[in-house]
């Protein structure tokens, strides 16, 4: 019978359990990995999760004003190498999450071009972006692939493409934000094209063996949100293109404090229809519930974000309590 502490293979990684620390954005004033981040990841690695996904990391210098981790050139390499070494010394795996922010930008946008699928004001930030051209689309795909290769060379065990939560890539899937009528809009195939081409570019850069994950939304929580049938199309195409895992997320902030397993229904359906590994993230709190989901659905991994902020050693505590 499957258990949450099974050793499993995710791509070429051998994970000691089915718990993954889901991404939490780290603040850094200059984009570099700093001592605070190193000590946080040491605690997380020692805390027992099989793999840690970093906070979103900028792939394009155009977005350098944001106080997030960055890896858009080799000047950031030393910090990333220190981070991967530290996590490996403490017996966990680490996956770098890659992001292009787009119109979900907070703070100073002076002097930068804020890009989105269409020129539609962002509902959260009220920023009005420019519609991205096909030439700029190709450039951003290249930035993802270059950052992924840097990540591989800096010792990361994999990368995750952030295509969830209203950031740039996810907006292509969302009819409210994507009003295009060219190859990147309108039909399910066209809306999925941006994520699929970005994945293909990253795969080309890092080779067939290096683990690539993608995080997607199954809903957005507002009118004009992503359509689930389009999500199913995207997942099928990603599976055919041999993505290593799909992390299922959505409008997580709309769930009450005591809710659990927010996206169980959608994640279970995606897992039933696709061979690739499914990570379900959002509201994973209850060990017994996760065990039941593992046994009764095809979902294989559980992402935890907020619980590990307050209890970085929660996975070790689960192990002590339940095994
Ligand atoms: C403060 C904060 C920062 C987050 N940063 C990221 C991020 O960088 N990338 C990402 O994909 N998700 C991010 N998330 C979302 C989490 O990864 C996760 O999907 C969400 O919190 C639901 O999981 P949970 O119920 O285990 O917290 C963030 C969430 C919070 C609360």
C-alpha cells in the first residue's frame, strides 16, 4: 500500500518521501541569495521534505526592480551554488522556480515595459500593461531556457516553470487577460501555446533527463477565469511532451482557514487522465487526509507552503507521529 513516506522517483530525482515544500517568494533587495535565505533553506532541508521548491526567481533583467530572487545572468551564480550545496549537504533536493511577473507587478515600474498577453488592466495591481508582440514572446521563452540552464549548472535538481496565480504565463490561459486573436489566443490550443513553447524551450536547453515541473492554475477565482477543459488540454499536451510533473494550484487565497485539499477534485481528474506525476498544492494539512488521497487517486505528491513557514520541521514531526 502506498504511503506518504515511500521513496519515489520524480524524473531522475529519488525523493525520500512525497512531501514537497511549495514555493514561497523570498524577498531580497538585490536578487541575490543572502544569509537569511540560506538559513531558511537549511531549516527546511533539515525539516524533512523530499524536495524544496524555491520562491519565484526572475528570468529577465527587464523585471529587476522587483525584490525577488533572480538568475538572469551569471552574477547570481555564486549564491545559487551556495544554496544548492547547502540543501544537498542536508539531504534534500532543490528545484528553482522560474517566473516572468508581467502585470502582477507591485512597486516601481518606472523605466520598464510591463508586458501581458493583452493590454488589460491587472485586477490586483491596477497596472495597465502593453500587449506583448510575438518577437517579445520568443525573447521571454529564451530567457526561461537560459535561466533553466544556469540553474542546472548551479546544482539545482530541477526547475519549475511558474504558470499559476495570475503571473505572466498563467494569463495566457485566462480568457479575461488573454484577448488575443493570433496564434496565442482564442482557442484552447492557442492559449496553451505559450506554456507549451516555454516548456519546449526549457527542455531543449537542459536536455531530456533534467527534471522540469510546471505549476498551473485550475481556476482563478474571478469572472473570465481559466476554463477547466483548457487546463485538461494543457495537461495532456504537457504529458505528451514528457514534462516530469505538474503542480496543481489555483485561487488558493479564496479558501477559508479551515479548508483542506483545495484542488483535490481537479488534481484527481488530471491525475486520472495523465501519466505524468501530479503534485497537489493548497490546503494540505491533515496527514490522514493526504494518505487517503494518495491511496484513492493518482495524485502522488503533496506540496505544502504556509504550514512550513511556521513549522519547517513539520515533515519530520509527521514521520515521528505516524510511522
Ligand atoms: C507569502 C506567500 C508567498 C508565495 N510565493 C509563491 C511563489 O513564489 N511561487 C508560487 O508558485 N507560489 C507562491 N505561493 C503560493 C504557495 O506556493 C501555495 O501554492 C499556496 O500558499 C497554497 O498552499 P498552502 O495552503 O500549503 O499554503 C506563495 C504563498 C504565500 C502565502
